[in-house]
């Protein structure tokens, strides 16, 4: 805020402008791809099912499937008075804001979703499936397989499949995740002017299966 000369008293109006910039960018992104933006009245709706139904009914096999939006809890910031100093302070709190869920079928990763929080700090949450990723690798290298839901029940070459799976352990995650951000959040590079902020990535949850 200081770097960009934004006063704390202007915080809310500036953040609202940034949020609107993100929403307009998403609307253009979906329109250009010919995909729908759907607002869900309740966060209890299983978004995965909605997106899967859209992909199946419209025969989508690659690219953006849809954008689902919903108001959900979030960690964010506000500006309020400090009783001790008598000055305005930037304060962290848990509130609610609009989130955008981008469902994609990626050439490398397969089915995935990216959730973008539309209010500061514009958190991004990426959900990918290593087995979806593996099935794409098997197809690329001509290795036959049979898959039921998230389980491989037959592999033509188990050793080759294992080696392809092991490659995921050497992934440049920053490069991969930033590629996904550029795809669904085009306004990020210009949102903070000439000094863009880079995302700091961490693993929120990982699952390993044998």
C-alpha cells in the first residue's frame, strides 16, 4: 500500500476497484472461451458435480469447462481504528467474499480446478489429481491402460507407468502453478501496477496412495 501511495482511508475503495477488475477479467475470459459463469446460491453445492455435468453434456475434452462463483469464508483484511494509537490500522480478520472456481481440462494435468479469492489477498487454491496427470502421460507415451474412476485396474507396462509417475516428483511447481494462474487470473500481472506481487506457494493437503 505504501509503495503505491495508497492511504489507509482509501483502502476499501481501492480494494473494491481491484475486485471489480478481477471480475471483469473473468467475465471476458469466459466469454472468449464460450464458457458459462454460474453463481451458486449455496456453498454446500458440490461444485465438482456441476462442472462434470457441464463437461459431459457439452462434450468438452480440453480447456476451460466453466467458472462457478460462490460466497465463502475467507481470510482477508480491513482498516479500522487502533484504540491505543488513535490511528487507522490494517487488520486481518475472517470474513466472507466471492470466490471463483475455474474448472479446466489441462493437456498436461487433466481435470483440475483453481479457486481464486476475489478480495485481498486474492488467494489462489489449486486442486490437481496425480492420476489424472499420469493418464495424460500414459496416453502421450502410448502406454495402454484401463482406468475406473481414480483407480488404474490394468497397465500394459507397469515399469514404464512407474517411471512416468516418478517424474512428477521432479516438477518445477512454481513454474507449473504460475502457468495456471496466468491462465485463469490474467489481471494479476497488472493489478499492482509496475510492481506485481508473486504468489508464495505451499502444499495445503497432499495424499499418497499405494
